[in-house]
């Protein structure tokens, strides 16, 4: 048995509402909220980035796992907003947590599925017997250009998962991936904000890959939607995961525990991993969870998790996601938000 032995999430306290952004650009907030099914989003503080988010999520994962950090043999951070173009995020994290120095470290990037990539490779190391523990993290401080549709959803947050074989809380029973060259969303080197291909973002990209990965996963596992207690799908907005789930035969009740995007926005590489974290907070032993990520460019990773009795022992050893999502929020004006995100650039 190999799978998750510890997990943790972190999202910033700062928020901005859809109404506040819409007011700035003279847009109809009601139609935007109804179209996206997003109410507000997280905003990273001026001293927060992908690394600080990853560190806090990883600390919570270690707390739940109850292991010495030095036992972790690999650390992988998946993100499309690594603070440095040339310098790994993972080296800072291992020093912060006291991991290594005999540890394999790498940064991953595949748009919004970089987090599940990191989880997949960490799990593969443990399953192969290369090491006792490995950590995979998905975290982002995602970008959206001023006035662009992405600005209403692009947010910040992430989750960390420690994989191991002892005291597994969620066994990984099956994995599956589906990938193609579909140019729906991209950001060139040196550009501050990404661009998106409009009509390519829905059917040719998100739905083709998520639904194909979900179908392929269930066929491989010999399972149907009713065999799962919960399902988590990548959340670029509130509507897409509900629609993808419905196509695959899932009900809103199965999706709802991990359907967190209406209250925190799209955390990109942290989206489906954090949906999984929120679901683990409420799952019971014996529950099965289907997770399907999505990354533009484009691809999806799918996992089948089976929750074990160990979940009851470790769940309360770190803050639950719901309290992090709901408590101590600080709302920003658009001006404060623009300052926090460095949206006003001065030319020399």
C-alpha cells in the first residue's frame, strides 16, 4: 500500500470580491458571478509567494504525518508562478523545514496540473521503493491581466502531500494521464500576464482532457461514478467542474466538499490538490475519491484514492481547510489589490 500519509493546505487571508473588480472596470458583477459561479478570491499578501505558501502547507503536512522531515527523500513543487526564473523554489523549502541535504529536489511546471505532476512523481518514488517518503506540492499566486476575464478568478493558495507506505491515510489505487498539444492558454518568457485562446479553453482543452482522463481512469479501475463517495475536478471557475462531473455521471453532492472555487478562486496548480485536501477533511474510512486535474497545453492527471482508518488519527493535527477558507478574512479595495499584486509598473 502506498499513498498519502500527511497533507496540508494554505490560502492567504486577503480577499477581493467579484463586485470590487467589476466596479473598477464598469462591468456587471451579477452576470459575471452567475457566469463564473465565483464570489471572491484569495490574494497573496505582499510578503507571500509560491514558496511561502508551499512552506506553510508542507509544515501542516509534516504535522499530520508525524515524521521527522529528514526522512523525506524528495520534494517537488509544481507551480506556474515560481518566484525565480532561475533558482529552484524547493531548495528554500527544504531549508525552512529542515529536510536534507540528502534529498532530491525539483520544480515542476505544466500550467495548472503541475501540482498533480509533483504528487504523481512523489508517489512513484515511494511505490518503487526508492525512498520511504516523498512530498508533492501544488501552489500558485496566479496572474490575470487588469480587466481580463482571468482577473476575476486568478487567486493564490496551495496544498502539500507526503507519500509513504506506513500509516497511509489515503491509498492511491490507480493513476491515469491524458495529454495532447492544445494551445488554449500560455505565457511567454518575460511576459507578466498569460494569454488565453478564447474558444479553445472549453471543449477542445478543459472538457476534452478532464472527461477523457476521468473516463479512462474509471475504465482502467473497472469503476463507475456511483462507486465513489467524492470527486474533485480542476476548478478554473465554478461551472466547469460541475459540468465535467455531470458528463461523467457524478452528482453535485459528490463534488461539493472539494468545490472550493466560489470562495477562493482558481489557485491554478493548487486547485485540484486543495480540493482533495478539503475533501480529506470530511471523508470517512472506506470512501473512494476520484481526482482529475487539468493543465493548459494540455493534459489531465487522474487518481483513485481509498481513505483508510488512519484518517481519523491525523485529521485534527493541523488546521482544517474550511476554517482557513472562512475565518479571519481581510477584504481589499481594488487599489490595495493592485498594490499587493504589483499591477502598476513604473518605467525607468
